[in-house]
């Protein structure tokens, strides 16, 4: 087109508008700011195009990186799940099959070792109903339980109305039994029960208030309301001989359909079918058939049952000190030892066996009994208990680790293959070499803390070994008895107590039946798990095997009343005395211990555990036994040889008040807590 034609067009007006001028804003600028400027120049268009390309490239790169990150995350999660799964499987402890666990339950129930109303776990999958001689005959089986009571009826006692002398509480009746189910309901921390209220319940039901405090519970004669009346102690009514049944019948007799345990939900059916997973690096234990008792007669014909000996066990390593001395004095002051009334043949009198390991915990003891006796005779804290008066009540035994482990059939062939016997909760302690001295004794390891940890770890083993071998109750040496244990002996099952607020065991108090299937399970399982007898590890053993209810976990208020306060719980409503730390037991500074005395120290609890403090004196101002002239011939040190720098403190600690109270009883200057005088 010629230039003249262009000029002609301009002179006659513009031709058709350019396309970009008749488009709307969205089409024109494609999201650019809506400003009335002319179309972008060539360089602007190039810049925008380059920016758009870069942005698309960046988006694609982000997509690729996101995909790569997702893949890496999936791989990491898979590896983490694999590691966690392997660790979880490595923490498995079970070595018994379901069939063996069923046999354990069958043996314990048929032997009268399960007096509780708690149901047998559905996961155990028992095919039939067990007859339980420890439950009353009128206790019918429910669909959730595999245990049917065939035992005598329970008669709950109102001890408050039977007290004849209000100055002192009555000693528990021979053969009486504490209903631990009722105690648990009033004292369980998980149900937000207070230790303070638990001790009040134990005092009232045990007759320990003896008219000095008002009762919270209303009086009722309805036997079905014993719990509401605060009664937890019962006696057993005599059984008609025709009603005595053989527990072996449960193996051959099929119970009536109405008493069959049934699965009530799909969840319970899943639990029954859920497998028991074996420890990954162990083999299943060979099947064991524990012999069932031919006949269970309850109550027993005599107060003392040979199959259930009333033995307290205590283990001690090293020289005897004021700590076990206090424990032995509290035993004499509270338990029915017959020292105050030898003519009472209706009661079964307990014994306290003190197992002494004179050397270090890591040494294999080679002393003889005569050498042990000589060590005790020359120790001022042990010598008083060698008095002939206590010969049948307190006995010292020589602890030999190899001998005791060889005495356990479940251990004798295998324990020497264990690389380290000092395994505490998975922490294997290093054992220092014992150094022999000229007189043949061994010295303790150099570090006091290490020595103590080794001793505590060996005591974890000793308590299960002793209770399984001889039966009875193990107590730690830092325990003070606070009342008669008659009702606890009547409970035929095994028990320990709760580890503070944790739902785990503490075995500072441990009761096992002699040669029981439960004891075999614990010992064999610990053997296959690096010889770990720590109470928290034992909790895992029993929990995986659904056997926790066979070792009854009592509230810690019964044996360790200050523990929850020490952990920071229930401090607004504490029991008395109020301890924020275990060391307060040894500290003076208040007149309360002297004013309240023994009766004001966790009244209602069965014992108190002050948790070690081995190096702190019980009675700093009188750091020696003070038992009177009767024991002077036995004492290795005469009073003239004792330092005369003893201070007369204005305020005495609780530990000092208890020690001097027990010593006054032994000297014959006061009766025990039940108003009984020691007869010399």
C-alpha cells in the first residue's frame, strides 16, 4: 500500500480499531494491573514472558522437590516403624505359651491362691469354669469370670464392738482374713482415693481406734453391707465335709451351661483370639503340668498351715547396723510372737529370718555358720537378738548366692550361664573385684553408691528366691512394722504393692506361696530376660502374660503411706505425719513425734518404708542399743566404753521416738501396741 493511500486514510478518519483496544480488561492484560496505559512495549512483553517462564519452572521444580520429599518421608516413616517394631519386639519378655498360662491360672485358683472376686482375663481363654476354694460357696460365677466359689462363707467382724479394754486395740483374732478387694476399693490411687481416708478406713475396720475417734460408717447388721460399714476383716465359717470338693474335678467335669463363661462382645472374642507374642530371641518354655491339690479344706484344721508358713524374710549385706535393728524391734513390738503369752496355742506365731551376706554383694560367701555367729556376737546392733529369749522368733541365716540359686530347680542348671547377675531394670551394673584381707573377709567396693546399688540389685533377686523356696513374706530392711499382720497372712494369694502413682509393682513387700506356679513363671521369665528382677520389669512380665491379678497390687498406703506426698500428690489433704521427703523421718525440729508417739505415726498402715537412708542415724544422740541390764552380758561394748558426748535433744525425730518406744517395751517398761507385756 502506497504512502499516499495511508495519508488519505488518516485524512478521512481512522480505520477499524486495533483488536487489543476492544477487549475487556481481563482479556487485555491477563491479570496485569488495570491502569489506563498504552500496550506494553516490546521489552516489557519480553520481561513478562521471561518471568512467567521462570515462575512455571519454579512451580515444576517445587512439584518435583515435593514429590521427592514425600518419597523420602515415606521411606523415613517406614524405617522408623521398622525400628520401633524391632525395638518393641526386642522388649517382649514372654516365654510361656497360652496353654501354659492357662495351667498357671488353673493351679493358682485350684490351690486357693486367688481369693479375689476379680475375673480371670478373657485373653487367657480358659475352656471351662474353675472351682475356687478361696471364694465363698454362695459366690456364683458370672459370664465374665471363669472362677466359681466352693469355699466356706465369710463372716465380717465388727472389731470395734469386741474391744474389752479401750486403752489398747484388740489383737486380731487367729485365722481372721483381710478382704483385699474391699481395701483396694477404699484406697486405690487410680480411683482418686486419699491415703488419709484409706488409713482412717483401715484404723476403723481393724479396731485400732479403740474408741478414741468417732466412726464415719453407720452401724448396720446387714451382712451384705460390710463394705459400707467399714468392715474388711472376716473369719471363715466351718464347712460341711460333704461340701468339700476336689479341684481336680474341673479337668474332667463340664460345668452346667448357665455357669459357662461366655463371650459377651466381639471385642472379647478378639481378645481371646489375640496371640501371645514370644520374646524374639528366646525359645518357648517346655510345657509344665503343675500338680493340683487333691483336696482343699478351708478353714484349715489348725492355725498354722504347713503349706503356708508364716515366715518373714529380710536380706542384709555387710555389717549389721541400726536399720535392721529398728526393723527387728518393730517386729517384736507388733507381731504375735508368743513372747508375751506363750500359753496361747490358738494363734500361729510368725518367725523372722534375717539372711546375712557378710561381705560385698558381688562376693561369693565362703563363711561358715559359726563364723557368721561370731561376727554377729561382736556387733552391738545384732548381739541383742542372739538372746535365748528370741531363739524361736528371730533367726539369722547365712546367705550364699550360689547355694541359694542352686536350691531353685528352675535356676540351678541355667543361672551360671548368665553373664551378669546384677541387672536392674535393664541397667547392668559393673561388678568390682572383691579384695581379700588378711583375716579372710572381703572389703566392699570403693564407691559407696556402687556398693549400695549392687546390694539392692542382689536383694531384688533374693526376695523372689527366698519366697519361692520357703514361702512367706519378704520385707526390705528399711521397713518398720506398725501393726499385726494376722489378717494379711489369712489372705491366701500373693501380693506386693503399688509403685507410688505408677501402675506398677514395688516389691519392698512381697508375698509368694512356696513353690507356686506363679513363682516359677517369674523366675524362669527373669532368667530368660538377662536375670532382671527389678519390680518394674516384673510388672512387664506379668502384664504381657495376663497374670497381674495373681500378684495382687495393693495400694501403697498400706506399706508406704508417705510416698505419694513425696511425689507431690495429695499434699492438700495429707496423712499424718506429713512428709514431703523421706528424710523427714530422721529429722527433728517439731514436738509432734514426742506428743503423738507411736499411735500418731501413720496409724492404720501395716508398715512404713523409709527408702534407704542407710548412712543416716536412727537415733543420733543415742546411737547405740539401750535395752537394759538383761542384755549387758551379750553386748560387745560396755556402757563405760560408749562416748559420753551424747546430747539430750529437745525435739526428737520420728525415727528416734519409734526406736526408744520399742526399746522401752523390750526393757519391760511399757506394753506393746496391744497392751501386752514382754515376759522375762
